[in-house]
């Protein structure tokens, strides 16, 4: 379950909670749910002074049963995610990440 709390200038606050449709051990599912919460906020011009995204009722991935899917694109993303997790476990958290944060060494 994810809860998004926003605080605006003037002391107004907004909070919404959403739960995944089914258990998942994949960060992509949590990311999509977070984007849905942000879209629901309908932010346009409000002066945002605070933002909190809280995950609750999370369990170890090994404790979640996996539903077999026939979605090839999703399966490819999940295989890539597992490979990235293995690289991070072997070489550290900073060994792999989004290309837009890549910085060349000097």
C-alpha cells in the first residue's frame, strides 16, 4: 500500500492511499502506483512545500507467490529488473542505475 501526502503553502494538506491490485515483488509496479497517486493529486500551480510517499504492509519478495503472466513486455522488464538486482548485489548500489544520472569519471 502506498500513501502520498502533500503539503501546500498556507497549511493545506492532501493525502491519498492506493493498494496494488495483487502482491508484487517488482519496483515497476510500485512506481506506476506512485505515478497514479501523483496524477490523482492534479498538481498544476499549487505551491508544494512538502511531499511524502510512504509504503506500508510490505513483505519480503520471497514470501509472495508469483502469478504466471502471458505479457511478454512485462516479463522482459521483470527479467531486466532481476539482472539489475544481481549486479547491485555483486558490485554495490551505485553500479547500475538510470542512464540520465550517469556521470563520466575524470
